[in-house]
């Protein structure tokens, strides 16, 4: 028995030496990022088998851009697919219970995924769109399948609560990175969704203030709303939730996104109102005091923060033309709407280009196929059918957060945060295609089962 029990360990050691040898030889003639899949295969298989939560976090780090993958790398898509397949194999006995628990959601998800694949095929073979663009957009939509991965990991209340707390921890870490990027004006993450930039004067920029855009903004916003609701309900360790609140609030501030600021404020009031009238009153008082204190501190130590915020909020009226963010969005809409009307049912297919180049390619390489309005993005690429399937899948998650009124209970307070986040994302999607962002889709897909399966047991 002892000899037999050593077989898996010996096998793992042999495989480890083999893959290390192959990767070592390959790295002498190939870039390191091309060798990474050689290591990724055994690592993801082993992690999916023994530590699925660790495997999920590793995949999320790739999706969020924490791992230094090359721009446009398909490795993260490869890892997502592998994680789904191997987790289905490892936890096959749980598939029936997951199906029973999420049957309607999975039906929506299956229909959406099927239509995404058909839209990719349609884009390649009928519309003759560029295959690289078709692949990128199809893969982005299929990130919704991470909901199945999360459902298999969050198999009970204890596992779901652990996953939820880890996701909040990830959001805090990303928030601290975002704050550091803004403070030092230095990019610390490598993904295209993470940027550090100075706004021009026409867009409300001022000298000395850098905006920092970090991936997984929806995960950060969720953690902010959750910590706010925990503080208003008086649950858990207060100092922990205050730390989460300030770190995520700071990260949301340094985005210098007018839509992000507006939605964050509105959702804060919504969360407070959903909890209770007393919570709403406490929030008004708390936010007033915090605003005054933070305003005084900023004026004393970093007055450029206030000046930059005011400049950014009042700059919208000065924007116009394709040289500004607002004017560029209007121009995109003007080109997109006729294309949607001409292809209402099926759209143009994934990877489609809908407008000519208006600026040099080096300034915006994907300008012919990218549009900031997420609703028009979905309609353009998948048509009215795809739009209905996408919204059906999305709104069923919203419905699940609020059905039965469980969100009113302290134990289910995470549902308030997720429901508010999903509502806010619908508004953000008008000016930034959050519903067509890999990091946004991954965040919501992983959060949904973790939240819906969690019943928090607060410890003071």
C-alpha cells in the first residue's frame, strides 16, 4: 500500500522534470512567453485537481493583467478553457447539483455562448472579417463560462464565503496598485486595461495629476459597495471594512472617470436605501463628515487633487470633435447606428469593422472595430438576437440578487452590493463597453455564484 501511494508522487516528479527540461531547451531559442504554455499545462491540471481555488485565482491574475503576458496574448484564453475543462472532470459528481441550483441561469448562459460561437463563424465565413479580431471578440464573450467554474468551486456556503473574501482581497490589492500608479505616475501592471496617463487640458487634465486605470474595475466597485453596506449594517470587524472602503474608494477616485465617479456616488445612495431608512440616514451623515474631513486634508497636503477633480468635472462642456473623449464617442455612434439598422438581426459578426480610420493607426489601433457604447457594441457584432440573449443572461443574475428579498437580511448583504454593481454597470456601459470587457465579464461571472451561495456569519 505504501509503494502504491508513492506512485502519484513519483509520477508528478517525473512529469515535472520532463516539462522543466522541455521548457529549458525551448527557452534558449524562443521568447519566454511562448514557453509559458509548456509550464501552464501541468500547473493548471495539478491545481485544478488539488487546489481549484488557487487555479481560479491564477487564471484571474492572467485575465486582469497581473501576470506579465505579452499584449494580445492568447495564453489567458487557453488557461480559462483548460480550467473549465479540467474542473468539470475533477468535480463531475457536482455537475448535477450545480445544474439543479443554476438551471435557468445556465440555460441563458448556454444560449449566449452558442450564439457567440455562431457569430464568430458568421464573422469569418460570411462577413470575411479579420480572423484575429473574430477570435478576440468571441473569446471575450466566452469568459462568461467562468460562472460555471465559480459555481463548482463555491459548492457550499463555507467555500463561497472563502471565495468571496479572497476576491475582495484581490480587489484591495489592485486598488493599492492603482493608487501607487497615480501617485508615482508609473505603470505597474502590464495589461492593456491598466493605464497611467495625463489628461490634456481639453479633457480636464492639470499638471501633476495622473489618472490610473486598473483592470477589474467592477471587482473594485463591488468591494467598495460591500464594505459600505457592511459598515452601515454594523457587521464584522469595522477596521477591516474601513480599510477596504478607503482603499477601493481611492482607486475609484484616481480613475478620474466622470462616469465612474457619478455611478459610484449614485450606487452608494442606492445601497444605503436598499438596506434601511436608518442606514440611509447614517450614510448621509457619514458621507458628509468624510467629505469635509477628506476635503480639508486634501487642501492642506495635496491641493492638486481637488483642483484636478473640479477641472475634470467641469471640462465636459469644453469637449467636442474627435480630439476629445466625448466628441470621439459621438462620432462612433454616428457611424455605428446606420450599420445596426442595416444588419438588425445578425449584426456584422464578431471582428467586424464598422467605420473608417479617423486618426493615425498608431494612436488607436482598433478604432475601426471598437466602440465605447457597450450596447451598440453588442448590437453591431451579434445583432438583436445576440443582444436579447446577452441581456437575458445578465438580468437573470440581477433578478437572482433581489428575488425573495433575502438582500434585506444582514447575512445576505453581499447581494445588495452585487445587485447595485450590476445596475451601475448598465449605466457605465453607455460610455465604456464594460459588457464587452474580459476583466468585467470575468469579475461578474466569478462573483455571481460566490455571492448567491454566501450566507455571511458576522464576527464582531
